[in-house]
């Protein structure tokens, strides 16, 4: 199947129109980047191309309904821009900071953000623990590859008191949340629930663990792995990532879509 056939045959036009509105063409341009250059550079596995719309782009963008107008958002471990870029396309009123430690992912993200002219997106090359204190936002998002308490430990320090973590999880989200309540409370969370976005519209509705942060609590200072940890769009940066050049990533990275689902499900270690 050709690139054009893949992009058109797999698109659920009705859902794309509802979720992205008059920015649907931008969403299609993002889809083309994922189906081509992201595959070529190992950010997306070839087997994922046929389900990019339902499983990835729409699934991520659907959580925009949980984000108040004018919010500031940090997307931790942005990887292939999921959910960060999908949300930025769907919600131009929201300012989104993509935090990603791996250099080759950062380069690809910069190219996509520039090509789509997403003026509501900024990019920082760092790990989540390296930007504590320098980033404080209304919401944090992450496409979860870690246990919920670990994910909350990365993300809650980046949101203001009363701010929220929206963690995209799978079908066992409720069970994981129930098992994580003590750790969430210790991290300063004051409430938590499981929410579903896109029901009745998407083939695969998004399951989200929504965690509300309480007042800031003292904690361990962020560990600095190297100097110069942040990188703005077009600026030089030298921290985070892996010297091996493998896209198997960071502990705070997104799902490695270059791996088969069974392999991704077993991953729990970082480079």
C-alpha cells in the first residue's frame, strides 16, 4: 500500500473532523510525518502505520476535552509527539511544552513543529526531573509506559497546586490506580479518578488517569545528569538521551512505537 493510500484509507473522516475541526488538515500533515519520517527514523514501527489515526493521533487528541481553555501543559517524554503535538493541533488556545531527553527525537519534533507552524509549542531537551522548578504548568500529560506512582513522581512536581496529571493508560487503569493510592497520597496528590474520552466517537476511546496535585511538598532535589539541560527550539542542547543513539529511551519517555506491542509491554528499564 502506498503512502497516499495508507493516509487516506485509514482515516476516520468523521472523527477527525469532530476532534480537529478546521485544523483537520494540520492533523493530516502530522499523520504524514508519523507515517513517513517517524518510521524511517525508528520513532514509529511500520506495523503501527495502519492504526495511527485510531490508536495514536485521535486517542491522544481526545483528551483535549479535559483541558480548560487557555491552559499551560507539559508533555513529559514527548517522543513522537504523542500526545503533545496531537493536542497542540487540536487546541491552539493551549500552550504546550514538549519535554524529551533523546536527541534524535528532539530533532524530529523540531522539524514537525516548524513544518506545521505550531506557534503554541515549545521544546525542552531534558528529563522530567531536570526541569523541576523551571517548569510550572496547569497540567502534565504523559503516555504512560511506567507504573503510575513513578509517572506521578515525574509529573506532579511540574504542575501548580490544584493542577493535574492526565496519564494515558490502558484497560487496567482502574486496577492500577487502586493499587497506587498510597503512593499518590505520599506524592501530594489530593484526588484521582479514571476518565474516558471519545466514547461513541473513537474506535479506541482514551482511558485517562486524572490526578489532582495538592500543595507543593518538600522532596528530593532534581538530580542533574549534566549541565545545560534545557533546549529551546533551534538552540543547542547537550543533556539527556542516550550515547548509544538507540530510540529505546528514557525512563520518562513515551511508548517506544518502534517495538512490537508485546515487547513494549515488558519494558520497564531505561537506557
